[in-house]
C-alpha cells in the first residue's frame, strides 16, 4: 500500500459555540472533541495531541474501521463460489480491514466550515487488502450543537462485503478510568466468542450476564473483577430508532447519547490499549481510560451463515448513519 506521511495529513476544525471537533484526512479520524463541563473545555474522545502519531497508531483511535470492521476468521471469505484470502493483521485473523484498512489511508476532504461539516472520500481499488471489487467510500462528519453525525456510504462495482465502524474511545471523565460510569445499551443478545475473540456461531441471551446493560448499570458493578469487555451486543428487535440505542454518563455530569441504524454494537473497554504518552492535555491513553461503542453489522458474517449478510451490491449501496451527542446534564 502507499505509505502515508506526516506531510500528507491535514486537520479540519469544526466549531459550534463552545463545542469543537478536530478531524484528520488520515483515516477520517476524529482526533479530538471538546465540550463544556463545569466551566472547562473537556476532551471527550481519546486522541493524540500530535496528528503525526496516528501514522503508527495500532488502536484505531477515532478512525473509520473497514472495509469490514471487527474480526474475520483466518481472513477468509467465499463470495459467489470464489475463495478470497484477506490480509491477516492479528495473528491469523483479519481485524478492522487489515493492516492497510481505511483508518490507514489518506482520504480526499471537502470542508464546509459554514455548514460545520467535512466530506471525506476514498477510492479503494479492486484487491486492496485482498477484497474483491472497487469501492468508493464517502464519510460526511457534521457538527450540530453538541451532536456529531457520521454519515457513512459505499458504492461498489460488484458484490463485496462492507461493514464499517466508527472507532471513537469515549473518555467523559478526563484522566479517570471508566469504572464509575453508567452505561445503558438496548441490547438483549450477544454473539458468543471463542478464546481468539472470534464468533463461535449462534446468538445467546444477555440476561444475567455481565454484558447486560439494558436497564443501565455502573461498569464496575457489572464487572467487579474488572476483566473488561470486547463483545458484540445485538440490539433488540423492534427498537424505536428515534431513541438512543446507548447512553453513557460520568460523575462529572457529562452524558453521551448514541443513535444508530445498525443491528449490533461492539462494546470495548480498551482492555488491550497500550499505555502511552502524547494524549490531549487532560486525558490519558491507557487500558480502561476510554470505552468504544461501535455500531456495525454482525462480526465474521462472511463465515457465519446464520448471521445477516453484509454483502453490498451496485444496486443496493451501503449506508450507515451514526449520531452521538455529548453534553453536560442539567443539575
């Protein structure tokens, strides 16, 4: 793949009142998001203060994961009777689109500061990371008050799998760990995983497990041993999608609400996030210092015939709309 360089990176800033958003053309990354809380401007997603640090980032901080997010067994897929071998970047597994996934690419950018939006586009050629077909991706990121919307689209020239995920690590409480935050997710099932974090097949109920956040729970109460989570939660059938599919609140008064049109949400509590310096002032990049809530399609769907298909065709292009609102709650 063409290696991105520091001089290729461009930053775009969107602002609506006191809310500020920093975006990069590298990976359509959300580098930073600042909201007012207690009279201060608080950084609410983990990010590197130096944009060039994203060139070596292995944790997908703030980027668009794809072509196919999550894990794919052996990097293998079969489509219309043809076997394809994708790149393998987590042992034998293909993770988040491979070593040269979308978060590693320089995107074209068209900024509309008056409209508080940036439109990112990227052409992925046939065979990139082993995937069949050429794809034109468009991600439009817009700021409206305290809400950010990610409108993700893909047009393909032949059938090919697409499953994107926006990969912010939400850090509402600054340098504190996440354990005293309260999480609600409108999911009643999950896809069980094997020891390699790959789906074993099937879908099981969440009730009574540490992944059950349907009624809201403090993270430490659901996981008192602090083992952490990296699990795909299946949203309830028949959800009212005008209501949030997930909410997260911190003791400092900040609350995040998330709306999505996807069937699943990956819950990841940054178990494997390497401790490192270079974060924005007021935050820390380290295990359990951020929480990812990643709406997406079913993981490893190309190798799990009982899961809904993620194959996109020229006649039925891909679209995902994700809106996240982060604001201080009224006392």
